[in-house]
């Protein structure tokens, strides 16, 4: 499961990623910390997605950005609360 969404007007990319993580997974990272654990967030990769010919908008495209968050803790110590409307299930990857 990868939480995702859009960037609000005037919102920085990293803040949008953290907001979506909080909204969809119940994981709240604030000031570089998740509870008492230090978190490092960085861009993993980015690419442009074009919908030319697939929508009614001529030549529309958007940027897709994946972030990586490294938590200085064991995964079983971090609790999630998934949004049931958007997330069916999830698991930790290491």
C-alpha cells in the first residue's frame, strides 16, 4: 500500500506527502519525528505522467513523486490507523 494524493495549492511536496500519510495511514510525522522516533524523509524518484488522448483535456500531464521515509525504530513499534474509505490493508516493508 502506498498512500497518495494531490498537492494543495501553496503546499510543499514533502508536506503533502506527510499529510497523505497521516490522512490515509494515521501515521503522524511532525518536525522530523514519529512519536519518539527520528524520521528522515527524502524524494525517492519522480516522473511525468501524460494523459494525452486519454481524457477530454488536451495534452494534460502531471508529476508523480515518490518519497522514502526512514524511521529509526523497529516497525512493530509504530502503529497505524488506516482510513477504511481509501485503504483496504497494509503492511510494513523492510
